[in-house]
């Protein structure tokens, strides 16, 4: 699982993610975003520089996925986990990568739909399962905006489970059993 943090954060809060998620057979790759932002990092800049930053990170993530595949990892076994800004990057990569991934886990995230995104969807993108969680009380990213984005993904033929929670803009302890259950269901369905 490749783990992508949110804006202003780093990989450090996720160092015990493997223990919290408690899936011993899963390997984790924690990444730091490239841009310095406050006391942490950011995956891309503010508008009007958002698009070029997302495209740059997409290219880097494709390189990483290709490198992992060249070292024996099967893309169908690679999951992308993203929180907030990391969710946008995970979504963008999964929508555009030419091979199906194990899945996308998006927490308190959002989407940036580039023009003609539906036309560029591959069969591989439609084979990648997703789970998204978002809180009604999210003060950073509106719940309704994320729900609307999920509906757009579903209407394009993607398999997305959306879990609404009574939380703010964070990753709650209560989400770990939800993610664990989903990962086990996905693992069983792909055997």
C-alpha cells in the first residue's frame, strides 16, 4: 500500500499505520510530498498551479508504479491510500494509470476532474475498486462536494463504496475496521 498524506503533513503520522490497520500480509510505502508547505509538505500548489502540480505528481507516481512492477510487485496487488490532498493524487493516478490497481482508499478527500476525464478512462481504471470515507462535519472539504465527486465516478462505471461518517477532517480510529473489512472483501473478490 502506497500511503499519501494530506497538505501540510508528512509521512510521520503514518509510521504506525501498519499496526493500526493490522493487516500483517500488507507492505506499506509511506511517501512525503515534494513541496515544502508550512511545517510539512504539499503534493501540488494552489490554483492556478494546481493542474501542473497534479500532472507532475501523476508522472512521478507512474514511474514509481512501473519501478515496483519491475521489481516483482503486481499492480493488482498495489493499493493507493490518500488522505485529503493525498486522496486527490491517489484518485488521479488510479483514473489515469494504464493498469488496474488493487484499489484506492480515500479518506476526507476530493477530486479534480480534468476536462474530458470520462473519455480518457481505461478499462483498467474501471476494474480498480475504491472506498471513500468522508465526514459530515468536515470543516476543510465539504461533504457534499466529495459525495458529488463519488457520484460522478460511479456514473462513469467505477466501483466506489462511499462511507459517510460523523467526523471532521481527519482519520478516525473507527475507520480502520471499515478499511480492513473492505481490503479483505477486495482480496477475496480478486482471487
